């Protein structure tokens, strides 16, 4: 019996050894990988003496062009010969940011390259000593902009330093990804989320050809990318494709991450009207036939008008719908309420200290929050010192639906800042309220709900370190999306941006990447990181002190303010809030609010 056990162990060890050795040898000397779809040639890279091959612009789906515009995606078909994957994935059609042209703080988020509808592709970075783990990055941008090929998402350093395969996926945006003409139409909504699902299926089927283990896939996203990652928790067709999630500053529960089918249908028909597609008949098939005939840039232009006409802060037009037949296969919030989601998963969620300050010059530049990048970032012209009238206006405009119950919030957020000048305190109060209302509180609500459902663990972070490469004014603090540069190792890739603080920035980045790698490998980011639960609500602080390996815990991040916001929502909506609905305090969804 002992001898038989020994034989089994030897066979298992040999099999594992072959797997590991082969993982290093999947890429030929001319940088070609063989897959069941065909051969793919990549680009050799060398990072700090470590070899990485980048496979850029790899197709995973058939081009959603012509009659397939707005249709559900289809997996790419086999090809003959060698496909050159040497050019980064081109961006899907999106709304570029032209507010501060030439300014690095905004331009760094603008996709490069020509927009195309033939955009169902991905970038893959494969270290030659890969250990099998896979990260799938889902970019953010409000579901209306973004690209897997931004410089800040360059996967070379993360792949090389942490021996993990990094996959950045593309997906359709705006009306091309989220137009909705009805459940039985040819534009059934959530096409962008289904694009992601097809990409995950591609990874599941083919990543072993690159040395990856399809059982060790972590979804990783920021903002709408994080909302997307958490949406896959409630998408049965995605369950087998991942086992962990890392989400920065967003969940599917955030208000900007979804809208009802009724609301989306109304906006979609407004777009159709602007394109003269409703004159003869308004049935979905006629409208669809008309919409696919218009050039993509014309559709995009008119969709921008529809979005602009909404006129609300951080409220986007073409985003996921809450209920569908193909992706959620029901209502996403019903699934959360019924605990009918993927349970065998571990999750890291977190927010930055100043989630909304990035958006203040965009929405309230006319109301005291102006920014002029021709002046010094921290010059007097860019301090945004506001008065009480401007404070009240911005607070009301941030949450107009709460107007009748806003008074307690107006008082509370006046005193959230400890700065000396009143103008600074009022300015900081608006930023903090906007961040809590649109980001932090929803992430906390989601964490409270999901931590009670999943079998794995949930961890929370609170990010308080401002990058020395941040070109925006100092008062804007630790801004939305600015943890990404450390997660992808930008201090190692673009060292000139970090100047005299380079070594400290490298240490911090290395630590963050190590946490994520350990989480991907073991399900625990680091042994001193406390598990999150709704009772204690502990988060690990990732801040300046982390450079010296000091990681304090924070309990109930922004909690008292989030409770005030929840009370205001309940007071305004006759007790009806999304949180209360999911937690079962409201028994049914008769009003179809969600």
C-alpha cells in the first residue's frame, strides 16, 4: 500500500514538473505560440533582464460590424498561417476627453490609435518564467471611453516581476456596447459585458497555450472595469472562467454602473430619433436596420448629444441594463438579493481617499472649480477656493434627487476637512461628498452584502498615497484611478516621472504588486491584512507609510457619512433604496426601480 502511494506521488510530481517545464517552452524562438485557433507571433521584450513576450491585438471575437453592430458577440474563427500580434489593440469607438488638451493629467486616459468597430481583441504579456497565474484586466472609463492599450496599463512590469500572465481585454463602449431596443430585438443590451464574457471564454480555452492555468484567473478592474468584474459574479455564463476579483473604486451597485431597461430603451430611442430612424416605424427591427446603416462616427456623435442632455453629474447614458436574458439571465440585483451569485470566489475591493476630485473641474469648472493647465498646478489660480453659495450649488447638483433631505449632509460635509481656510474646507467637502455618494459608499454596501454570501474571503483597502507623478493640483489629493500606476509598476516603466522620489515609489509599487500576486496565488494578499466583515468593516490603509512597511487598519471607512447618505436616500424615496432592496428590507420590486 505504501509502495502504491509512493508510485502515485511520483507520477503526480512528474506530471506537475512537465506542466511547469512546458509553461516555459510554449513560446518558440521566433516568438510564435501554437493555439487551436492558429499560430500567433508576439513581440519579444526584456525587462530588468527578464524575458517577456507581448502578444498585442490578439482577436477573441468576430468583428461586430455591418449587420452585426449591436449584436451579441461571437467567438473568433480559426485562421490560416501565422497571425502577427505585434500592434497594440486598437480602441473601440469611444468618447475622447478634450477638456484639457495637451495636459498629461487628462491625456493619459485618452486612448491612442484610430477608433474601430473591429475591436474585439486583447493584449497579452507572457513572462518566460510564468507560474501559470493569469490576471485579466478590464479597463474603466464609465462604459463610454477607455482602451486596454493605455500606457498606464502596460503589463510588462507586472508580468515580469510577478511571473504572471497579464491579459488586457477590449470591449464595446457607449451605444455600440449597450444600446437596448428590447429583449427580443437585435440590440438586447449588455453587449459590452458579453464581449468581456467571450474574452474570458477565449482565455479559459486558450491561455494554456501560453503557459497559463485556466483555473487560476483573476479578474482585475478599475471603476467601470471593477463594476464589470463584479457583474460577472452575477453572470452564470462567466462562473467557470475566474476564481478571484480585484476591484478598484467600483462595483455593479454603484449608481453610474447600470440603469433600468425602461430607462435605457428611452435613451436608445432618443438616439434613434436623432438619426432619423423612427420616422417610418418604431418597431425594433426597423430601427436596428436603420441604425446599422449610419457610419459609426455619426452614431457616436449623436450618442454624445443624448448623453450630454441627461445633464446630471456622473450619470452616463449607455451603460449596462439591470435585467437581460443572456448575461445576467435575470435581474442582477435580484440575484444579489437571492444570494444567487458565484460563491467560490475571493475578492479584494477598495477606494482611494479622494474618489471624485478628478471630476470637479469637469462638472463645476464654472462654479469655482476651474482649472487652467497653462498655470502652475498649485498656483493661486488653481486653488479652487469656493464660497458657501458655490458649495451649496455643487452639493445640490451632485445629488439633485436628495434636495428635500440634503440639509444634514450640507452641514456634515462642511466640517469633513481640517484645512484652515473656509474656502478650502468647503471645496474639500464637495469633493468628499461626491466621492462618497458616487463611489465609496456603494463599494462598502457591496462588500457588506457579498462578504455574507461568498465562500471565500473579502478584503478591503483604503488608498491614501498621492503619486509624486500626479500633475493635478495638490488639493485634489489621492485621485480616482491613481492607484493603477503602482499596480502595473509604472515607477519601473516610466521612472523619469518620479524624479527624486523614484526609489520610494518603486518600493511602494513593488509592495502593491506583491500583495496582488499573493492574493492571486493563495487568496490572501498578506497575512496581516484583516478579512472584511460587515460588523467591523476593517480596511488596510495603503499609504505613504507603506514605503516603510507600516500598514495601519482603518475601521468603518467613511461609515458615518455613508449612513447619512443612506438615510437621505430613504427619506427622499419613501424608504426605497437599492441597499434595502438587496438586503431584503423591501420584499419585491413592483415599482421596477431597479
